C-alpha cells in the first residue's frame, strides 16, 4: 500500500518545500505515527509566512 501511495504522490513528496498530509494519527506507547492518505504541496504558501523587512521606510542620517 505504501508503494502505491508513494507513486500517487511522488511529485509532492519529492519536490515540496512545505508538505501537508491528511491521514490518521496512530499512537502506541511512546510511538506516534501518521498514517497518510493524501499529500498536498503547500510550497507556494511559504511566501505568506515570510516576514518582510520594512526598513526601507526608515530615514537614515
């Protein structure tokens, strides 16, 4: 099953800088795993997380 999922979302898994996954969280003792069912490339949204340096509006002596 992992191989089929990987092939389905190969592009997203290998090329994303920010990857969102959908699935179920599974916990056994201290081990926590995410059983992934879908992958999404959110790389384009990284620009929204960038803090712009607005020092250009400061006056300098």
